[in-house]
C-alpha cells in the first residue's frame, strides 16, 4: 500500500516512482505514510521480517529504500527527539554506506545531523550494552531495521538511507515491560505488557520516563515529515 498505508504494492500500482519505507512500529509507519510517493511497510520490530519486507519492496521495483523510525542513543549528544540521517549502517562484519546525495539532501531539509547507525538484532537495553556497541562500531544510534534495508538496497543496486529519531538516550535502562515483543502489526502487546508490569510494578516510573522519551522521538519524526511534506515531498 502506498502514501497512507502499510503493505506491499498491489492493485496494479507501479513501484517505479515510489520510495519504499521500512518501519518497525505501527506508529512510525503511520507517520511515514503521510509522505507522498511512498510504499510503507511495518516489520513489527522483527529484523527477519524487516529483511523480507525490504527485499519484497526492492523486488517490486521501488526507486530506493528508507529505514524510518525511532532509535536508541549511543552517545551523550544523542538526546531524546534528536533526528539523525544515516551516513552508513554497521554490524560486526558489515558496513553499508548510505546514498550520499539522498542523505545530505534529507539532512539539510530536516535540519538533522548525519551519523553512523549501529545494527542490532535485539533490543539494546542498558547503558553498558549501548556503550559496548558504540565502542565496536562507532555508531551514534542503534536500530533493528536499517541493516535489512541497506542489504536489500545493495543487492538491487538501489539508493538507500535512514531517518531515525532518538528515543532512549545512552544513559537510560529500558524496563522489562519495554522488552516485550510487539504484535505482528507493530503495536504493543498490551496483555503481555500488563503482565510484565504486574510482576514488577516498581518499573512504572521508568516506563513513564520511557513513554516521554518515545513521545519526544515521535515528535521529532512528525516535525521531519511536516518539513518534507511542506517542501514538496520526500526526494
């Protein structure tokens, strides 16, 4: 679906003039879907599904791919709400450089910084793990979708980049309820979250702080989307 929805391109629509966007959360996908000329998919926070969806978009002939959503901060300057456009994504034995033209253009229009994104297949939950990841890769933020997008783009020779807004900063430890897997649709699994809170009610203050940080990240993404829409579109 395109422009305002989630899912693969269908119904006879042409992919040639569209940009594929991969998000992890339904809330991220809803923001990205405001951008015209896009096809937005949601992985539900599952890296394997992000890989399959990014590959499907590439196979359908989109003109490029973007990873879009919130991220964890890996350095002190990566405060909640800060928007970063990808310079590259790195993993233990991989590095993919983003399309320089796309990234520079988006960073200027979004008034955002350029930075390296570290990839992870799991949520990086505490300061020690975040700092260790940063020391290995030198990243500014970490997410679970950008590597899949970069791999799919590289296989098809497509341009790619990422737009990410910081939610939890490097000093923040995610509470246990925040580690509960999302539903396949990319929404919180409320019964599982409530059960996790019931087991450890002392985490409620941290959940409130995380909610505020997530709201700041979503505001950063929304502000970016509004700038792009007001400026005539994505790329």
